[in-house]
C-alpha cells in the first residue's frame, strides 16, 4: 500500500490530482483511511507531516464515494426536517401567547431555536469527532429542565450553546458548529437577539415581536444555507464518481 506524507503546500485535492484519484472525497473517505479520519476529522485542516494511505483501486474509491454520497443525502434529509420545523415556528411564532407576556414569548422562541440548533450540531458533527461531550450533555440537561417563560434560563441557553458548539467539526469541509454562535460569522443566527440586548430588556410587545421574527428568519436562513452546501457537496461527489467511471471505462 502506498502511503504519503503530506507537505505544507499539499491538500487532499492536490494529492488526489497527483495520484490520479477521483477527487479528495474518494481519498479521504476510503476505508484504508478510517484511522486517518479519526485523527483528522476536518479534511480542510490536515497538518504538514500527516501520513495518508493512497487507495490502490478504482473499487476502493467508488466505495468511498458511495459512502460519502449516502452520508450527505441522509444529512440533507435531516436538515430539511429541521428547516420545516423552523418554517412552522416562523409562520406562528407566538402560538396562543398574548402580547401581555412578551418575555415569555421571547424565552419560548429562544428555547425552540436553541433546540433546533442543538439538533443540527448533533446530526452534522463529524462522525469521527472524539472531543469531550460534556458541554453537549449540560445543554441537553438545561433544555430538559427549562420552564416556559423563564427569560433568565432562556438567556443562559445561548451561553451553553456557544460552549457546546465550540470546536465541533462538521461533516461539511471548512465549516464548524461554532459558526452558529460566533458573532463574527455571517451565519450567526443569534446576532439579532444579541443586538437587541436579550429578552429582559424588552417592555414593548411590538418591539418584542419584531425581534422574534428577525431571529427566526436569521435561523431559517442558516438552515437554508446548510442545505445548499450539502447539495453542492453531493453534486461534487456525483461528478467525481462519474469521472472515476470514465477513467475505468477508458473514456475521455
């Protein structure tokens, strides 16, 4: 089996081209690199000096691409389910709660959005991620103990979510769960809420409603962008599989 020490100027894509493989996903997701994926769960952050195995047959690459395509299709379906849940919340964010309890409304929406974000982190995290799950367990426990209308507890959920998302690599290259919680990231769904100084600062129900709608739209946009990226990656896998098929058949 051929093994390669990755140099500072190399990436998985350049290695795939060097060894005439179908693409980076056929290299990274090959069965011979299972231990490699465990050690380096983010394919876009492979350090210099890491040793990777080179698949020796088109069959190995095809199996890797099939695995990756199935993974991406499953993730897309699950993210679509989360997006549908969020759309329903966006259509009727206030339910039966009257305008006389704006803080209860806001805390309920925060809880719903944090719950959806937590689900997304759980299903999108890299399968070989080996870091501590302590912060995720704390967040799950806080969600279970949360009481409707508790604005202080709702605000603490945001802090717990930030900690739980920190350093979690997703199955999407160059994407991290922390993007959901980092104010410098354009995908930061909670930015409208932070800019509005959290629910305890609100006394005007109309202002409360406007902030809730902005928060939900931002979160829905994040899910939509994730679905778009999953589809792009799946298309890339299909193109690599077709390219591999042409090479195997001797076609140009």
